[in-house]
C-alpha cells in the first residue's frame, strides 16, 4: 500500500523511552522504517546496544541510543540533552517506560509503590516537561504519546500500583493536552494488550487458571495479547499530520480491534432543589441500586436527571 502524504513522517525526530525491548522497541523500529531519526533508550547497557543494532538494520534515518535511569529528574535531563545532541530537538516523544509490580494493598510495600510511580508516572512528567519546554521555546509543534492502560478506569486486583500510575497518567494527558494544544503540541494516550516480558507472568497465570478449570491452554494471541510490532501502527499515526487535530484522546489497540475510549462522563444525574441532602434521602431514592453493577440502566445525557425529587 502506498504511503499517504498525511502519515509521512520522515525527517522528524523521535525519542521512545523504554525502547530497548518490548513495545518500545517495536515502536522505535516502526519510526525508523519510515525515516524518522530515532533515539533508543533503556536502563540496561547491553539491551540498549542490542536494540540500537536491531533498529539500525531497518532505519532510513539516524539512530542513536542513550542509557538512562528515568526514575530521577537528573536521569531524564541527561537523556533529553544527549538525545537532542544526537538527532536535534525532539519532535515526537513516546513515554513508554514503565514498571509493573504485583501485590495487594495488604502486601505492597511503600518502596514497591514508589518504584512503580517513579518510572510509570513521574518519568512521564519529567520527560514531557523537558521536551515540551524546548518545543515551546523554539515555537515548534510536536507530538507526545503516553502509554496508558485500561486499568486506569477499571482497576486491577493485585496490581493497584500499576492501575494508579495509569490513572494518574490519564489525568495528566487530559490536562497537558489542554495546556500544550495552543502551542501546536498534541498529547494523547495509547494502551494495548502487548506480548512482552512484563506481561508474560500475567499471561502464564491466566493459562494456569484455565488448566486448573480443566480447559485447554491458550496461546498469547488467543488470550488477546499480540506481538509489539503489530501494534506500533497506532503510535506512528498519532505522530503524523493525519492526527494533527487529535488531542487528549485515548486509543486501545488489541490485535484486530482498535478501540476509541471515551473518558469519564456523567452517567446519571439526580436533581434535588427541594430539600437538603441527607443519608436518609440518598437511601430513599435508591442510590445503591443506581450504583450497582449490572443494574441495566442506560447512560443518560449529563443534564438529563434520572431522578427528580419533588415535595
């Protein structure tokens, strides 16, 4: 298929965090293949070097690599400085680096919690601020794409730190999109069911549960998880001119299905202008039933009351 002019991104510069393996590496390869000057980065020197070699084999533009610890502000500053020196001002930032730590609220230690937040949430703040400041100072537009997750909205038992980091990240995406949009910088989020080293223990657990129930084991693809290279297209598109007017949105890629997620909206409204709110009133109007899962109520328009309280 011929390349559409609206998705032509050759000659631009991109920095993909967490790109020494997994989805980040797949994204870096997809950019490099289309002529983007790419900076590969990670925390492990051997992996970063191997990733750089892999990207170079298909690159149509420059490829550079930087080993960096993104859990500190200093590490993020060093990365942006070296990346800029290697390929020029970063026009496309993909905040892909993250950490997943299993543990219930009863088991998770403060150190484990902070470890997840430092890489999955704090690093997104540091990197976005550092890159955006340069773009604004140079009056350049740009693209910032943050890796998100459905757990931000649905929660995830035994992975609360992961869900919390993704929830915080989505709040940041919505806010940064409003702040940076006037400067020509879009901020969007992308989630996906990706077959990576981090997701493999979770997938193995799912398979074990199936076997325990007497069901046949399933492949990663059958469980809805796909190789990183297959799901990089959405990132490339978000970085292109075709998505120039897309800002503050979230896409979810899952193999053959691409979902457009709608952010939290008002599901129901209760209008009460006749008497003070009391616990008794809330109980009388059946608030518990309205909030119950599977109640069967169809979402209504935000300003259309589901209940109107009258004397």
